[in-house]
C-alpha cells in the first residue's frame, strides 16, 4: 500500500475535528520542510513548502463561521492571519528561528484541537463542510434528547470555532 492510499484510508474514517488536526499536522510538516530548505539554501523548496503552509491557513480560515463561532471563530481568524504573516516573514528572512516560532504557535493550537476532539459534542458544532458524512447526518443533541425522553439529562457544550 502506498503512502497516499494509506493516508486516504486513514482520513476517510476521521471526524471533522480529526481532519482539522490533520490540516495542522500538514502545516507543521511543511513548516519543518521550510526549515530544511533554509538549512540547505534551497530557495525553491522553501517557497513551495511555504505556499503549502499558506494554503492550509487560508483553507482553515475560509471555513470559519463567524455567525456561529462567535468570539472563538474570531480568535482563530486572527490566529490564522498572524501565522500567515509570520510564515511569510520567516520565508522572506530565510530564518530557521522564525519558522520555529510559527511551529511553536501552530503546535499549541493543534494540541488544543486534540483536546477538543475528545469531547463527543464538539464535532456537532462544526460547519457542515468540515464534518464527516456520519457527523452531517447525526441528530443534534437537543433532537436526540427529545426523542429519547431524557431531555433534562442532556448537556450539550456550546464550543464552536
């Protein structure tokens, strides 16, 4: 089995939040590739890797729903804009240290998404385009509570991004 088909099969069963974590992992991989290109004085390789990082940040930012996510969505939007700028500055300066700072910031937020992925209700508030097929058709917590007759016992988190 090739690396690509393995990755495709792994991502096929992922939840929406796990897909977001995978996007962060991709950004980190390309940031490390950028550092390698700086160390090897490979300008073309650095530009290609930086473009991939920027594409990931733009993708994630474009999927934010300010109308639903509120303040957390605005904070993530600001974060993606800052990482976009810091990545461009690191590339322009061909600075390993600046890329390492971006990696530190991205890893911190990625780890927060990993923690959120452990909350079974977190995926239910993702925008539909970031949900997996199974998540798109799952009943929201308040519908499930009404149909089960245990409405008073359901506690849904209001986490959203």
